C-alpha cells in the first residue's frame, strides 16, 4: 500500500482525472483503506463544488455591453451624434459643390446669374464702407451670417443632447 | 461559444470535452467567428453580443482574483476594451476565448499588484460585512476569506479550474506556463484552500 505522503500530492490530479491508470489504481487502493486521505479527497471535492456554485452567483453588471461600447466610443448615442455631424458636413459640402458645379457650367444661365450674384455679394462686401446705397446687400450678408451661426449652434446642441439622452434602452 | 463562454452553465467536476489547445476548431462555431470578424471592423452590435456572451466568464475570473465586486467590474470593462482595441493583432480568431481569458487574468493580477502597493488588505471588506447567518451565505463568506488568503497566482489557477472547468492544457495556455506548473500550482492552491477552510469552519 502507498503511504499518505505519496498519495496526497496526487489527489488534486486524481480528482481532475489527470492520473494514468496505474497511479489512479494506486490512489484508489489507498483511499479504500485510509480514512484520513478519503476524508481529504471528499473535502477537496466538496470545496470544488462549493466554488462552482459560488461562481454561479457572481454576475457581471447588466450594462456591461453598454459600458464597453461607450468606452470604445461606439455607443449608439455617440454613433448617432457622429452621424448627425456627418450629415451636416456632407450637406454643407454638397451645397458648396452644387454652387461650384453650377458656376463652372457655362451653358447654365442660372449659374451665370448666380455667379454674378455671388460676385456682387463679394464686391459689395468689399465695397461696403463706400457702397452705402446697397443696403440690401448688407442685410443679406448679415442674414446669412446669422443663419450660419444659428445652424452651428443648433448642431452643437443636438450633438450634446444625443450624447446625454438615453437612446439605448 | 466554447467552454469559456459556456463555463457558467457547465455542471462539472470530472467532465471531459474538447480542449482549447487541441480542439480549437470545434470550439468556436462559424457564427462566433463571424461575430469576431464584425467586431474587428467596429460593428457595435457584434461587440455587444460578444460582451454579453463572455461577460460572466470575464467577471467571474476577475472577481475570483480580485475578491471585490467594484474592482472586478472595472477589470471586466478594461479587459473587453483592451481586447477590442487590439483585436487587429489577434492572428487566429479561433483562439479568441483563450486570448480574452489571458487579458482578463493579466489585468486582474496587475490590479491586485497595484492594490498591494497601496497596501490594502483584500480581506478587509469581506470581514466587515459578515454577520453569521445562513449556511450558504456563511459558506460563501468562508470561501471568500480562504481564497483571499491565497496568493494571486494560486487564486488564478483555482478560478480557471474550479470556476470555469478549464483543462490543464487550457490553463497552461491562458497563463503561458508549463503544464507541470499548472499541476503543482493547482495542487498547492487546493491544499492551502482546504487548510484555510478547515481553519475557518473548524472541521478537518
């Protein structure tokens, strides 16, 4: 029969089914006659069971996916606000591109008018101090500036709102 | 999604099955690989699903090592963030579970070290909240106390083996240590845990 000193270090492997058939048989033969080692093996087994059932009670917070997405900058709110910004700048670019396209097309008479208009605006802006008679141009320039500021402020508000708002749940 | 993700639902002790090391192909199904591929491209839905599938595994690992819910939550979040940020560097998608486990263990052990440097006793909080009570609760408290007395390395092997039922070769792969070291570490960890538990409960 094997001594306790020989068997004890093998118990962990034995319980995990990691021993070869010979060693397993030796351990079992010893356990059959040694109450002390048998108790130890039983206790180790019940420790393992206790650990398993304890582990099952541990649950990650339910909002973990959201936390991870947020930290990665991929939460729905952030994606939404980013999209909003894309849409704004895309429309801005589209507008500029349309004006440029219209201007560069020689056949379009509307484009020429637009060009003349734009040139007039620019010229008026430069000539503003001297061209007091063109008040309507000043009004128009002021109006577009106000519109630009308003739209930018609105965009900023919208971005902040979508970030703060709970869109996820 | 493989043993790691399924670990929470696995009733086991002496249970066989494919291993992370040699049965990797059977482990992750096509749908899981597709999820990882989409997550790599930054698909929020895929990332959300992966976190949902693996959060229990990562959280339990972190809790087992850190012995504290708040720290375990932080470690879990950090592990996922680090995993998704460096997903591009993962060569074999099939090894994702092992890889994630490695990240979780590393982060938890780092946090334990950082805490030790700040000289905090991990058992403090546990001791403070005990008030005897039911058997299950007191057993849990005993377990937590006993685990807290083990070295972080010993806690880690106990967690990987007992919590998740990983095979020795899987543990070796996660911890990047030889299988013989896993064997001896597990033996010592279990014997120490037993010693502390019998001390706590006054049995043998």
